[in-house]
C-alpha cells in the first residue's frame, strides 16, 4: 500500500510514512547596506523631464552624451564628475525645463537650448541610390545614422523624434531651432523632492543659492528622518539656519562658483563607509576651493557647525567631518555633531528595519521564540559592526526584545557605543 509522506506543520498524520521538512539554517537577514547612493536635482539644457533617472558611475562614463546631452569631458558636466568621485549611483531629476527645438524633419526629444545643436544630414546611399542615409549630429558628433527608403521608415533615436512624413531630399544639414531653457523654480524643486521621496539614498544634494529653497530641502530632510524614519543627510551651501544632524552645511566656496563644491562633498559623503571619517580627506575634484581663513576663523566655523575645506601645503583637505548640529540636548549630545556617528546610526536604523520588514513583518509569530529569533539576528548584526570597528564594547545582554503594548508589536532596546576616527593627538614627551 502507499505510504504517507511530505512535509508537516503539526504531528497529526494518519498514514504511516516519512514526513520530512527541509528548512534553511536560521541566519541574519540584516546585512550591511551599500552606500554611495545620491538623489540630485539637475539644472541642465538637456535631459529627461519630470522623471527620476538612475545613473551609475559606469553609465555616466559610457553614456553621458545620451543622458545629459554633453560629452563626458564637457565643462557643463564638471559637477557630475565631482559627484561620482565618491558616489556609485545617483537618482537625478531635471529641475530645469524649456521648449523643444524642431525643424520640418523632426523635434528634439527633450526641451532645452541644447536641442539647437542638433542637425539632420540627408544624402543618397552610395550602395543603394534609391535609399537615403539620414544622419543625426549633436554638434560635431554623429549620434545616429540610419538608411531608409522613405520618411515613414525612420526610427526615433535618443535625440530626435522624426516627423516621418514628406520627402527625404538631400541636405548638407538642417538645424533644429527655437529650443529654450527655463531655470529651476521652487515648484520644480518641490516636484523633485516629491518624486524621490520613495527612493532610498544616503545623500540629498541641494546646490541652490536661495535660502527659501535651502529651507525646503532642510524641512524635507527633517520630516523624512524624524517622522517617517527615512535616514539620509542633505548637503547644502551656507545655510546657518539648519542646526540639525541631518543637514551638512558646507561653507567653502570655489573660484568657479560658490556652490560648486556641494557636488564633491555630496559624493564623498555618500560613498564614505560607516567605519570611516572624511576628516583630513584630500579634495580630488576639478574646482579650486577658496580657503583663506585663519586658524581662529576655522575654529569658529567648527563651533558654528560648518563643514569646511582648508589648505594644507599644496592640498585642500576636509577640516573635520561634522554636520550643522549646534544646539545640544540630553538626547543629542556632542557625538551627534559627527557625521561618522550619524552614518552609523542611520545604517543601523535602515538595516534593522530591512531585517524586520523582510523576515518578521507579517511572518514571524510574536511569541517568545519569535522574539528570541529577532534578538539573535540583531545581536549577529551588531557583532558584525563590532568586527569592522564601527561600534565597541557591545554586550548582547544589554539587548532586549519584548512584546509591546499590543500582541502585534515588539519593543527593542539596543545600547551602542559608536567608534569615531582619531582626530586629535595629545602627547607628553618626558626627557630624562
């Protein structure tokens, strides 16, 4: 006769047989999250509008012309090159807009005056005289070429949406015209912030010069960090009203523009590992920082929560890796001024949330065994942090996972001691 078999939940089978469950060894679902993610507004003359585009450092190197309308080496892309000195992935959103350039043969794919650099060349194909070569130029660069018998066969490319009607007469170059660029407004910045609210990133870029826009970014940062638990920091230029650990107030300008260094600082902040500090980091970007402060002025800037670069010999270096927090409380003491501390705290918050949401939320029963499993995963994660010298003196006995006020909630208590990089040396030398 047939025997019973399969898996079991409870020991209630009737037929004799083997009932075997295969399960994975319980392992921590909380791995250290990757860093290097950025959200940034773009004020360019070309590019996708009203949408978030994801660009990796590799995408930027290979496809800068297609994505941004400029060659990788163009001066207009200097901020983005500085950004990717530290960043790995950026969520861009174009906050500028404009009218699309056009001609009888087609219309630019995006609005902006860069579309006026497009032109279409048509000439007879050397092998098939009844067909035409239709070549798209952006400046002097050929960005598309196709051979067709009639206009209806033309395929839109990365730069032009073709009219696909009429005759294809030979032309040495028909230029697209009347493309215009409109600069960013408070509303387009608000649209950007709304669009990226659902994304996960480490740093938000704000290169605005208007205090109203800076205030918008600072308020957005505080709301998401404190009300929604979305952990990131925002880099702004010269905004002394922040006084908040989630905002990094850069006050070093560049000769090429007062907000230019925001991009490099954002990139290296995003890419900095949680067991590292940017203090004393050498600036390796393409701008020239303006660093003329005296030692007394530099000391004062630290007191005011300013992130600055200073000149040491022939190099420009980060003075100290701090955020804009100035007002200290019993809940937020001196350590919270350190960006390394904030990176550690943010990483723990994001990783433990991911662990709970993926492995426990709606899955694990809220009984003693379930809470022990969560406790074990948290302890394993914290041991990992301790092994890379991010925290120290961790004691698993200090971690508690208890049932909350309802049957559905758990309350975790997790004391930590954050390690910061060395910044000061006090030495006494005794001479005998």
